[in-house]
């Protein structure tokens, strides 16, 4: 009897210990991320610092899920399976199906219960927060945001008799500069075009064209302004003033070759371009034509509503930490992406960088003056795939009928919208 009593006592003690251990286990937050290199390392460093600060209470597990497209597809599969992570880094034009599926957590639910954070909310860049707000609900915090800049070869400008401190401000001026660069050497090109989805949007917007209606249900891409835009680029490319190289290694090699006068790339490329171009690098805001308008690029961190409340509360703490003054300052300094907060932009170390090299301030100028959210609706990734395909035809077929190409593109994309919405 005494032995049995001892056994019962041991079992009871073991159960108590297991219960205590379970009670003491930190709340686990899973975050999927979609970048590599210095960009992922900066995020991993933030997660590690957060875990150390909250050891025993919260633990963020970072999971790499491939590039933006891979991550979106895996998240869609996980949404259907009912097994989403707590948080995910998602490129902002790929979130429509999650919004339509009511998958995201409204972060205002946490903000309303967090008076300390409410006092900090206005410190976030207003255009970033507007870009993450859908029907009055805030679904994400800004992480790695950027705008495109126009980089240019100052040495080539000098060789062509141009003022290297006066980059062109309109697309007509870009063409004029390109013609002078071409006159120096037939192997030179004024501007390099690629297939970057956000730049295709920028070109259309800058010529005064629209792509899709505010509710996402109607295509607007076939218009006189769009025809003017694509005719301009088609003519400049096939007359040899603009080069076309698909986005990727081929385009990057051309950008660094010294044969290109100008190119549009992310502000996140600035440090890379400074380090790797064999010429003196200039930078400017993107050209305008009918209007000055650029897309906000990059990704934000979204929370999923289906996760347990305790897990979401832990995720909320990490969101605040990663985009705090200290967090966003560290991330921006490590990666070259923009700060999420105004106060971090105003930090002495950032301001000193701007004074030493004004090129770094250009993206913030665009953020204040001309940056807008990209189209994001559920079928938009498929729509944009059609736009890119049509653009490739524009760039590779010198005899294409631009008007007919855009009209056909418009009709194809409208059918995609109709199939999705109606």
C-alpha cells in the first residue's frame, strides 16, 4: 500500500510539473518572411532581440517561405487548409484574396486597447498607413517599403554634353537626353526598360492613364492616355533610344555596364548601385509627364485573424517592436529600405546620411509628394501577368498595333475581373 501511495505521489508530482511547464511555456508566434540576404538577416536580428527581451513569455519563430509570389501561393494554400501563420510578410499587390476571404486581423482591435501605442500612432508615415487600410480596417504595419528612383550615369551625361547635375524631369526630356546619348555611341542607350510590375504601373500613371477602378471591378487600361504612353515607349525602344532587357541578371548587367544613361529601380538599390557602378551615379525622382505619381513598393507585415487570441496578442507585441522607433531605424540602416516612422527618419544618424548624400532623401520626397498604393484586388496578380505579357509584346514586336494591343489587353483583363467578381 505504501508503495502504491508513493507511486501515486510521484505521478501527482509529475502531473504538477508538466502543468507548470506548460503554463510557463512562451506563447509562440510564427512569422513567414519572403526575402533573403541582408533583408532577411535584419528581420531575423529583430526577432532574436525580441525573443531575448521576452524570454519565457513570447517566442517568434521565423520561417522563410520563398519569394513574394511563392509566399502568396503558400499562404493561399494554408488559408484553404485552415492553417495560417500568425504573421506574414506579403508584397502589397498580392493581398486581395486574403482581404476578400476576411483572413486578416484588424489591427485597430489592438490599438483601441493600447493607449500607450495610440499616442505613437501618428508617428507612422501617413501614406504607409493609408496603403494598409482597407474599408476602415488596418491590416498591416509597414516593413520594407520603397519607391522607384531614376538612376543615371553622370559620366555618360558629360560625354554627351549634358549637365550631370540636371537630370530630366519629364519623359519627353528623358527621350531628348537619350537621343544625345545615342549620338555619342550607337551601342549606348538612354534609358533601360524591363518588366518590373510596379514600373509598368508608374509609366501609365505618369502619362495620366489609370489601370483599374477604385473598387477593382472595372478595367481602365484602354484609354487615350495609355495608348499615348505605350506608343511613346514602343517608339523609343524600337528606334534604339531605350534598351529593353527583362528584369533580372540581364537587366542588372546592362545597368552596371556603363552603356545605359538612365534606369528606374527601387530606392533599395541605391547602396548596391553606389557600390557596383563603374561610373559616377546620379539619382533623381521618377520623371513625370501628365502627372507626378509613383507606387509604394515592398511588403508589409499582416496578422491572420484565425489564430488564437493569445498568439495574436504576442504577434501584436512583435509588430510594435519591429516597427518601433528603434526597430525601424535598425532595419532601415541595415537594408536601405525606408523607415516606417517619421521620428526614425528624423533621427540624427539618418539625417546625417541625408546631408552627406542627398540621394538617400529622394524616396522620402516622393513619399510626401507623389507615392500611392498599388492595385491590390483579388484577381490583380492575374491581371498584371497579362499586362506584363502585353508589355513584352510591345517591347519585342516593332510592328505591333499599340491601340489594338491595349484594347485586347483591356478586354482580356475585364473578363478576369468578371469571372472573379460576378
